[in-house]
C-alpha cells in the first residue's frame, strides 16, 4: 500500500514539476518582448524543472551519512524535493533576470547615450557596402528616403543614406522629412507586399542589410511609392 502511495506521490511531483516548467516557458515567451534577460532567466528555470521531473525518483532516494552515524537516512521526501525544485528554479530565474536584464539595459542605455551625443552615421565600410550592393544590380531607380518629422537626427542620417545611394551608378535618391509621421523606431524599407517584394525593392533592402542598418519592412498601401526607405528614431 505504501509503495502504491509513493508511486502516486512521485507521479504528482512529476506532473506538478512539468506544469511549473510550462509556466516558466510561458513567462519566458512573454518576457522576450520586454527584456531578453528575463526570457533567458525563465527558460533556465524551465530547464531546471524538466531535469528534476526526469530525475525525481533518483532525487527522492538521496541519502546522507554523518561521520559518526553508520546508518543512512532518507534526506528528503517527494514533496520536499518538489518544493526545493520550485524555490531553486524561482531563485535562479530571479537572479538571472536581475543580472541579465541589468546587463541588457546597460548596453541599451549606452547605445542611446551614444546616439544622443553623436547621432547615427554611416561608416566608410557601411557606405561601401550600400554602393557595392546597388552597383551589382544593372537596373537603377529613384529611391525616396523619408525621415521622421521633428527629428533632426533622423533627417541627418537619411541624408547620409541618400548620399550613399547617389554614389551607385544609375541610382538616385530623394526624399525629405514626413510631417504626417511623428513616431516610430528603426530603419524600414517600404513595400506594398513585404512578404514578396519586387526585385528592386528587395535589392534596396539587401543593400541596407549588407550595411547592417536594415530593421525590417513597413507595409504601405497601393498607390504609394513602392521602393522607399523610412528613417525613424534610433532603436
């Protein structure tokens, strides 16, 4: 009878531990949109729970022997192991969240301060990558490089991109600040079909990606200029 009860307790411990692991994964997925450190931390907690769930029988048989006592005694019961696992997982997750989250925040803050002081600029390597990628295409086109309204840094960076495009044979760049937009972040390429952009639009996106400044697509309505670049505030 006791063996049967032990088996039921063990099964309950495993199910509860797996449920805790699933909860950690859910929190990790949600945390990814807030801070990567939080997501990584809770993934670590989920891994710990999974390991304990698979090794729960071995853990409940842990014994210890004091130097002056010959007989071995059971160290922890099934439920003690479960509670220890939960406490350890939460502690590890919180510590990792604080450490990793703080590290990510400091790095992000340093980047923001650097941009606030000096703004974004194309390096010689980035400019060369854009020119090289566009020059590899035989066709050329007028590219509109628009920038966010009331953002002088955005317009300054947009002008550097225009200048780089102008260096490529058969390619020209125009554009200005857009008074209709006042928010957003990153550098986007405009397309009516981001999933299947036209060849020229894809060429522009690939050129920006080669320079390491492509932040994704911005869908525009039919009738808008298909090939264009939009410079928002720095991410």
